[in-house]
C-alpha cells in the first residue's frame, strides 16, 4: 500500500506570498492616499490651527503612516522568506518519503493536485 499526501507545490506557495505582498503594497498605498486627504489646504497660522495640526500629525498621521509602512515591509519580508524556504520543503519531503519508503512503507507526494 502506498500512502499519498497532497501538499502545495513550493512554486504555488511562493506565488501566493508574492500575491500577498502585492496586495499589502496596494493597501498601504491606499492608506497613504487617504492620509494625504488630511492635509490642510494651507499652512496653519493661528495658534489653534497650529495646535490642531500638530495633534493630528502626532496622534493620527504619524502612527497610521508608520503602521502602513511596517505592514508593507513585513509583507515583503514574509514573501522573501517564503521564496527562500518553500523550495527546501520539497527536498525535505522527498528525502523523508524516501527514508520512510526504505523502511517498508512507501509514500508518494503529490504537489498541487
């Protein structure tokens, strides 16, 4: 008897990671576009406008821009890591299946079916 395990092909994993990173970049871009809408049409002059603008920068815009940048960077790093690691899994899976097969229990891996 041959046990069959269906696992994702490493190329599919990398493609999904690339898709995730591109979606994250698009979302971050939309966030930056929305944040630009908070810009005042002219430089604040009165003390009240200056205080309001400083508070907006400190409590809204800076944290939101920072979070969007981190989201984009983390998604790109995840994509890079997936591209680096996913092909290794195929080798490990094939090596493990061969070792188990030699022990008397054959295993056949199927990728992406």
